[in-house]
């Protein structure tokens, strides 16, 4: 594409988004005819910061990725419009589920819950444990705990334990048991933690929030006199059922 034609394409995109229209047809045409020009129009320094442009760009991602490295592409798309950041992150998670650069992208988009969208997007994929590891290593404990409450997957406490996050791993075990009293979450976390399981078991007891989950945990503490004794003391102070979702509790992260 000539310099003049490229300038015209930029002007056309700017006019469309200024008029409240997503430039879908124009971007699709560029995707078919000139991918370099497509990249310049979408993520170049003169690209308009508009959610309409980003929305249209998400429909031609395969063509854009052939010209721009995915890490740079998605970082730029996130920077163009706050309204579409979640959609950009979702697309990146779908297309590159184990990319390490998703850690920083998630932090830019989700803040304190960085990693949650990535975890939810990959929960049904074979790479889920690797995704849990990425965010555990990055210290995204809040997201892993929320994912444990929502998904109940034992890979979540296992990777927190493997990363050395004792209290968070224990809290994730408890969240999994709250969701499913038959969850093998403690066994998975134990495999990630290592041979000295006493600290992990005691931490799980400290993180309990209800008597029903305490009963479920008791079966995993058989043979551990210290943890079972602490469980008996703690259990007497607990309400019958788990707290409502979203409530704050002093027991555990």
C-alpha cells in the first residue's frame, strides 16, 4: 500500500469511529489485502484510542498476529480503550493459553484479581495446571482463591503450595472443600507442598469458616493428632454453613 493510500485508510478509520461506527469492513479488507497496513491502522502510533476500533480489531486477530508479535499486539490493544480491556484479555487467553506474558497483561486489566479471567478461561483445558502455576509463581493469590471458590479445582491449592504460599494454599483447600466436601484438594496440595505436611494441615484448620467443611477436612487429618486436636477446638467456634459468597472472614485469606 502506498503512503497516500495508508493515510487515506487511517483517515477513514478515524472518521468511522468518530461517527460511532466500528470499522469492521475496512479492517477485514485490509486483512485480506495488506496486513502490514492493517497493523499500522490498528496499533500504529496514530491509531485512534477507541473501543470501536478495538472491537473491530478483535475480529481480525489472525491477520494481525501474522504481522505483530502477540505480546506487543495485545498490550497495545489493551492500552487503546479501557472499555474493551476485558475482551482483549479474553481473546488473548483463548488464543495463547500458556503464554507467560499473559501474567502482566492480566495485571494491567484485572488489578487485584489478576489471573482470574485466565484461570476461568482455561479450566477445561489440559494446560490448566500450568496456568495455575504461572499465577501462583506471580503471587496472584487473590485470583487463585477466588477461582478455588468458583471452580473447586484441586490444581489451584496444589500450585499455591508448590510456590510456597502456605496460608493461601490452605485457604484454597478450604474453598474447594466448601464447594465440594469430597474434594481431594488437600491431597493435591500436600503433593505440591512436600513431605512435612504438618504446617499445611494446621494452616487448613486455621482457615476453616464453617462446621460442615470442618467435618469434610477431618477425614484428611486422620493420624495427625496435633491437627485433629486443633480441629476439635476450632470446630466448636464455627457456624454450621460456609459464609455467603463475597463475604469477608478473618479466618484465612
